[in-house]
C-alpha cells in the first residue's frame, strides 16, 4: 500500500522494496514519487471481505470462501498473521478448511466453510490475537433442510382403551432429512387394521416435520393397528399398535324365552337366555345375573348365576299357580330386561259378588264400599284375565272403567261408581262371559238407595211478579226451597230466609221480607212489598244457617205519578226561530216522592200564534228528570205561555217573550215613491225584518242603494237609524224610469229593484 503526501522532488526516487522488506516497511511520501515506510505489525482491525450471508443445503461446502483482512493502526495489511475459524456456540457440525489460516501480503486470510447438519442459522467466528484483546468477526449462513429421507414414530404408540373410544393421545410421526432435520410439506397416508378409524386419513407434515391423527378404536377387543405411509422414505410404513378392551356393561339383551305360554305351575319349554354386552355389542363374561319373579308367583332355576365367555346366562322358568300373566325381570350390572309369559287359564265358570249387593248412599257421591266380583273355574280356582263389564242400569251416575280384567285373585272392581244426582235407587249390573256364554251368576246386581244430601243451597221455585207498583204488595210472591248440592229438595222447618234488594237505587225498601221454611223446606213470602223509585229490581235470598243464596228474576217497579216540578226555567226572552240558550228541565215524582223513570213529558205553546220547534216530547231519566235540549219558538213577537205536562193531568207553565230574530233580506221591505220629479229628492226608507216578518228594533246592518235607468247612481250606503230602519234618497236630473236596487248585507230585499217614474 502506498501513502501519498506532498508532491516528490525530481532528484529523489525510491522504488518498492522487495517483499521481505515490505514486511516491516509501509508506503509513504517523502520528497519524491513514493516512500516505503516500516509497518507497525500490531493487528488493529479485522474485517470481513467476503463469504458472509450465504445459504445452502446442510452438510455442503458453501460456494464462496470466507475472507477476512487484518490491518494495523495505520490501516496497513499485516502479513503472516494467524487467523482461527470456529463455531462460537450451539454447534451445528459446521467446520472450516483449514481451521487456521495465515494472512497474505494484502493481510487476507481465506478458508472454505462446510455447513453443519443442523438446519437453520449457523455461525463461524474468525478470531485474531491482539495486544488489547482478541479481535473477532462472525460469518452467518443458513442451513437448508436436505431432501426427505426418513419417517419415524414420535408418540402415541402402545396405547390402550375401551372398544369404540377415541384414544387420549394423538398418533404422531415425523419426517426428517438424512441428518434428522424435520421436513415440511410431505404427504402421508394413514390406514387401520383390526377395526376403528383415524382422522384424518391423509396428512402433510408441518414446519416441525410432524403429522398427527386421532385414533378411534374398533368394536372388537384385542390388538389393533394404525400405519402411516410416506412413499420412498426410510422407516415407511410406521406401525402404531393399540390394545382394545371390553367396555362397561351397556345392555342386557333378552335373546330367547320371552312371550311363551304354558300351564300354571309348569316349567316353560324354552329356557330364558340373556346376553350382557358393552356399548359395542361385545359379550361380557363373569358378570352376576339374577332372575327375580315380578308377577305370577313362579320360580326361575337357578335364581342367580354368572355370564359365560360370550356374555350369556340362562335359567328355567316355572309359571306360578294362578292363570294369567307372569313376569320375570332379569338383572345384571344395574341393567334389566323383562320376560313375559302367559299362564293358560282354565275356563271361567262362575261370577259372584265379594262385596255387599245393597246399601244406602248419598246422591252424587261415590258408592262405598266399591262393588266387587270374583270369577272362578269349575273347581273354584280364581281365573285371571276374564273381561268383566260394568253397566249403570238405574239412577243415572257413571262407572269407570266400563270393563276390567280379573286380577290374579280372579277379582274385578271398578275404580269409581259415582251415584246419580236424583234421589232414589241406583243399580249397577256386572257381567262376564266364557267360552260357553254368560257365566253362572251373571249379571250380578248391586243396588244403592241414594238419599238427598244435607241442605246446601236456596232455590227459587216460584218467581215473584215481573212487575209491580211501588208500595203495593206483589201480586205473586216468591217461594224458596231448600236443596242439597245436587239440586234435590231437602226438608227442614224453621230455616229463616230473608229477601234483600240486590244493587237497587238509594231509598228503596222491602216489607214482609222474612219467611221460615216449613217441614218440606219451603219458604213463602206472603205480602212482600217493594217501595222505591221506578226501576227494575232483583231480590237476593239468604238464610240462617248460611246456605248458598239465590237471586230472583227482575221486577219492574213503576210509580203512581203525582206531580211535575220545574227544575230549570227556560230563557225568559228568546229570539224568533233561535234555539233557546236555556232549555227547561222538570222533575217527575210518584206519590212517595220517588222519581219516576220513563215518564213522557210534553212541551206545548198554549197562547199566541207562534210555533214550538225541536223535540217536544222527552222521557224522564232514572232520576225522574226530563231535560229539553233544542226547543225554539217561531212566530210574531210577543209573550207566549209554555206548558210542560206528563201523561196525567200534571202540568207546569211559564211565560216566554219572543223578540225579532236575525235580519232576513227576503222579508225586509222598503218605501220608494213610484213617481219622482226631476231636481227633487226621491226619499227612500228601508225596514229590516226577521224570517217571520217581524220588524227589527236595532240596526247594525249594511243597506246599499244603487239606481239604474234614466238616472244612474252608483251604489251608496243608507244611514242607519239604529231602530231597524234606514233612510236615504237621491235627486234625479232626467225624466224616465229609474230602477232602484236595495240590498241588505249584500242580498236584495223583497221587491228589489223598485220602479220610480220620474217626470
């Protein structure tokens, strides 16, 4: 290396020293073209010139050499300096050739790197001894996994479990290259022998080289296998071995011997056979089996035992002594199965009562004791399963059920015989038949004399009169009867029954409202009198002792109208044809002072020639009040007498003053001279009138005059005199016919236009 300074003198030249001298000289400038200066010889810097950051398959020599350069403090290369190359930590098997190299004249040291066999990052450290401490630099490279080479089991082998169950541990295998590095992306297939399944059946190795599946065992106990195959790889296929064992008892199966028939106390022809299996149907050996008899009283021999190698157990069943259904419930490991057999009955011959056939009871209650019969054969043995029919033949009521089979004792009893509601005998017929027809003793009759129950309620057997007059005894008085809960009449004297008003208007009352029952339980209310306002009343009957009460039908009570009273005076002064602002209201009462409902009140004018308008007939309310709402009076102004009266002679009168109504153009009039004179005023007077022609006494309207014809005067307003009249005029200047048009509030009055002949 050369170091240049200032420009050299021409008289001094130096050439490069031989290589041996260059070992202790360094280049420099000194008064000529160049100057060789001595080296320091102390390593100051170690730098990488090439070979860093490469990648290749593990175990191979990297393409590029590793090159470092050593320089002294003046950045001059140092020759013959030893450089050591090694893995600093986490050995991967990497090595360099050679592992120590000498720097050349340019301070360079060069080696080759053989990658280790562990895939992933690898490192080589170059180190040089220096006075201040070791100088180091690191080369980094990536080792790439080699081609897939081997597949081997990782975990999940030699597991065991219950048939049909999924193993707790996954089956795991790994794919590696020839150095043991995991290889991803390799497809493998799985299969099973001995039953069961794996999921999934095809896998691809992941980044860790592993493939895994879930193993579900088959239904049969014993050895089972799962194999994973990776085509072309060493170790393929990999075999995983599992042991499958029987499960817990899951079902006890009745394999044979069910639904047989035989004679009582006789062994059945076929043994009872059960098989105890797990959930997969595998027979379970050595399990205890019991054979208890549930129905029929027979026996099974042996009464208990154990299952054989296939899970089977058996016993011989001897039926019980009574004809009918026999049941055995076999049990093992908490599981049961039922066997049923029929003991062939002998022929039924006789039916007879096993409970009383006649007794007394109460209507509407269950017969007690319940009727019962027993059926036997010709030898007097009970016969099971014979259908017995129950039928109510008298007294009403019902029986449940209507048919029933005899039990193991040959007996049959209905669950419920409910007696009828009427007093009298109740009869139940019980019958049964055999192969030869009706059994001896069929039908068996049971009779219960049903009496009424205790008094429970009051019933009206005679309704009161539907109408009456206040304060007058009812023409037909009510009659009340004591009854039981089912509506049967019950005798019993001395029960006090009281009538009261149910929801009546205030002030109403009853007289003679208490009666006592006679021996037959009947109470008659002689002289019962209802006093009160006109309305519809109902009577409530109660008793001591307290029984369920009764309510009568309605009684429409009317009063004897005695008078009419003015409650509200109508308006004293009303306008012609207008509805009165204050309408009359009257009160109609009977002789007891109670208001009369529904009385008709008529309004009429009894003086003058005016006409009464609106609804002139009104009915009184429940309070006896009639209120008129739209009465009006039309006619000549003046005073009129208004009379309000009911259907009787009761009346009330008042005086009403009639004033003019609103101005009406069609009834209003005017005075216009039929003859006029030029240059002299033609006087015009207008009188406003209402619909009946009554002259108004007050102004407040607009009267307009206009003239056409020989003389022309545009419309002008006539002065208001304030008394309903309007006075004005005009002065004609030409001879001829004038037509005078007069309007009231814009409407022509009667006779308009008026003719005036001007001379």
